[in-house]
């Protein structure tokens, strides 16, 4: 089996297209994590489990209510956001009530605990079986000399839409500015009448809703099973570090870079090291610019 | 406030006491204990592990219902290896040194099985590997190691013949980065060109979920590949994605794993599984053993699932072991090894015995020569029991039909 010049050009085009779309999806993986870290300075290790919940939510909503995936998507987002709010209310809120001596350690442990709980919860309730929600667009779409599965196109475009919406929400709305104020200085925000507990709850609900949206969008592509969140959460942390912790713009750019690097190198170098390529990007970034592409050093923050 | 604190302390103390009692409760002193190592949680193949656990327990329950072994009850102690050699080493060591099991059985991943075989060799404990294929598990020729599942080098011979029979010329493959995946990939790299079949492959991380880049490259090659080998235990995603990039159904998908036997394949990949071919060591259409049919009916009644290859391998493992212990009249390792070497008991697919003649890469050691079938789904939403055997040609139930013919 060999490749002709024409097929090599077509392949390169298809791979760039694939890399860009997966990059946008990676960006969406990372946005929820960036939001929580950016606002609350909490690394949510259970982010991937909200992704998993979103996938299951879409599957069961479409199955039980008999609706299509377009109708099921907002419901899945609401379920994810509700679960995030519940988690924040029960486990994160004590930080803002002064009941936790070391918030950093506490939040790390409690989100790790949630990761283990939710994964086993899914195993117990949904079973170990792999399921796939119905497609959003059940056919391939032609782009010039390349073509792509409709579900990936839908996921890429909706990802872009969600990321832009989150960005505008943070920059243009009063609540978004309250998020930024809390991120910069909790006490200062409180003096201005902002309740950090409310901001914490909102950021968790929105971030979990975004994670659930990602899981629902990708459910028809990558399927859903109890530990499906393991890969996305790893990517999300890598992208956050490369893009700059807490930066939404950084999530998009870093997601696209890692998506393209992984896709191209896995074909032209070696597919076995696909996950390594993202980590190489991360190591290079940490060496050159430790606070990431769009991140700010602690000094600048102050 | 103080009363709440006291109540909390009492509840915690009660739970702790119950836990301590449970963990230290005396197991029947006369029980014969069998350690069962399985992947029961991620990243192991926990679906397979869970079903195998049910099968082992059923086989042991049936044994106890018939009076046990040497007049004693048999107890299984399960350990989760999570497909990890490190965890498997710890599990086997714990089973032998703390639980004092007489034998160890199980596993569905080669790497942890290899680790268990080292521990069992060190402590002189018999290990019957149940559903693992890597040559070197028995290739070490350790006296205490036996295997019920087939092994790679033996299976390769069948595959090559099947490829010739089915007329493939251009083969592409995705191989997972495990002992098994790399071994199969390396074998085909030399064996297929030697019989005039071109072969091109990528190795992918075992946890990989997106293989579209590699599959897109396969689809772009000229002449078009006519066979795509998914050398991956988790073969649903590559099956689905091969269709999505346009590689299949032009290229027949051959999932070189047993997972497609699970009915969940239809909810996971939809009609893309129609025409799929895959391997298994058991199919009800080829079974004439009364023992096998009865066990399969009991398994279905217990779990609601039809038996597949892994399930009957668990049963055959327990049957061979118990027959050997009865023959030896003791659980002494060296005596049971001798008995296992000459065992000949009716199993789920026919007589079970272990042969040693060191053919096929020197790996045929204490080896049950398991049957091996290539199965094809010939209809959408077909149950495994209704699927057809297309190879070997001596026991096929229908002729092989290329997958593209199912998608006019």
C-alpha cells in the first residue's frame, strides 16, 4: 500500500482540518477548568467526571424522553450545572465560611475524592457498558478536498460558540466582572458588595455545565463509559498550563496548538507517542514561559 | 453540641468495629482457598473482569454444591489487578503470603498475568492463566504455570490461513501499545509480506480515544486497503472511527479481540458492526459438550448474559484444577502439577488437557489447545449466539461475506 502525491496533499489537508477541530474540542475541555481556577484558584480534579455525567445525561435524556440530541444537549448542560452547584454547596462552600484551615489542600483532596466517588457511582448506577448517545449530525460533511464526520463539525462549532460566549460573559457582563474581581482579590470584591460564596457557586455551576456540554457533544464521537473523563481532564490540565492558568484565550490557542501537534505528529512521526507530544509542548512552554501563553506571573497579578 | 459529638463518635466506632470484624472474621478453617486475580476496575478491562468473576463464583458454587474438594468447602478470594503488573504482583504476593491460597487463577491481561507467574514461580504456587494470550506467560517454562486460553503464536498460524482464504491483499492495522498488541504487530510485519500480503500499521496508546488521524492516513493510501485489523482490546472506537473516515466498509474490519461478543456493541457502534469479524474461543453453534451447555444455561440464569469465551475459560480453569486435585488427593503443589500434566476432564468445549511440546515459538508449555473461531455478525443488532462462524472452514456455519457487501 503506497501513497500518491495527490493523496498525500489530501491527507495533509484532512489532518489539518482534523487537528483544528480536535483543538477546539480540547479548548472546550479546558475552559471549565480555567474558569474555576481563574476565579476560585481551585484545581478541580473531578472536571472529567462532569464531562462523563454530561455524556450519560445526553444518552439517558434522549433514550427516556425520546428527544433528539439537539433537545437533549441543553438538558444535559442543566444536569451537569446542577451537579456542579450541589458539589460546590456541600463541599466547597465551607471554604468561604471559614471552616477550612488550609483551603488549598482541602480543595485538592475534596475534588480528588469527588473524582473517585463519581467514577464508582457511574460504574454502580450506569454499569460498566459503553454507550453512545444519538448523533447530532449523522453524516459526513465535505470541505473542499477533505471531509469530516458531522458530529465533529457540530462539536467544533458549538465548542467555539461556548468558548466565545464564556469570554464575552466574563468581559462584558456585571456578573463576569464580579468573577474577575473575586479572582483578583476576594476581600476587595467583598468590600464592593460581591458575595464570594455566590461567585463560587456560579463558577462551579457554569464550569460543570461546560464540562457536561463537552461530554454530551463528544458522547456520539468518543462514546461514554464510567472512566471516560480520564483523558479529557489530563488534556485540560495540560492546555491550561500551556495557555496560562485561568485564561480563556489561552485555552483556545493552546487547544489548537496541541490538537494540531498531536494529529500531525501521530501520522508523520509515531502514533504511539500521541499523548507525549502534548506534554512536550507543555515542557517547552514551562521552560520558556512558565506562566503560559496568556497567563500572568504572580508579580504581574499583584 | 456535645451530644452530637458523642453520637458521631459512637457511629464511627460502630462502623470501625464492623469493618474490623469483617476484615478479620475467620474464614472456615477447613476451606481450600483459591486466589482469583482479575481486572475489576479501570484502566483494566473491568467489563470482562466482572463477568469472569461471576463465572468463577458460579463454577465454585457448583463445585461446593457437589461436596467441594477433598471433602472441604472451596472459597474464592478475589483481587483487582487493574491491568497493572505492579498491582498484580502485590495482589499475588498478598494472596500467597497473607491469605495462604492454595492456587491462583484468572487474569484477562497479559502483562499482569506475566507478573503473577513470576510471583507464583517464586513461591511455588500453581497459577492457571485463564484468558491471556502472550507467548511468554508459558514461554518461561515455569513448572507451576498452566494456561487455558490460546497463545499468540498458535493463533497467528490460524490468522494467516484465514487471510489467504478470505483473499486479502492490502492490510492496515492499529496496534495497541501492550505486550499483546506489539507482539501481533511485529509478527504480521514479517509474516504477511512473506505470503504476498502488504502490511502497514501504527501503534497507538492503549488509552487512546481518537484514532481518526491514523485511520485517515490508512484511507488515503493507494491501492485502498481491503482489511483493517484492530489489534486493540477496546475495539469499539476504532470500529466506529474506521467508518467515519471512510476507510470501512471498503476495508473489512477484523477486531482481533473478543469484546465484540458483548451485546453492548450495538448500542456503542450501531450498524457499523454489521459484517464485522472478530475472534473467540467459544461459540454455542460449535459446542456439543453437555457440561458446557449446562454451565452456560446456569450462567445465563445467574447473570442474564449469554456465556462467551472468557466465561467458559473460567469454567474450564476450575474443572481442570479440581479434577487434578481429586486425582492427586492433596493440594500439595508438586503433586497437583503432576496431576494437571495428565488431566483429561470434560470441559465446556470438549476434553481439557495440557500439552507440552514446545512448538510455535517455544510457548506450548502446560497449554490447553483451545479451539479458535473467527465470528461474523451477519445482521444488524444480532446476538452473539446468532452470529456465524466463518473460520475455520472445517467448522464454519456459513461462508465469509466481505463487510462492504452488507452496505450496498
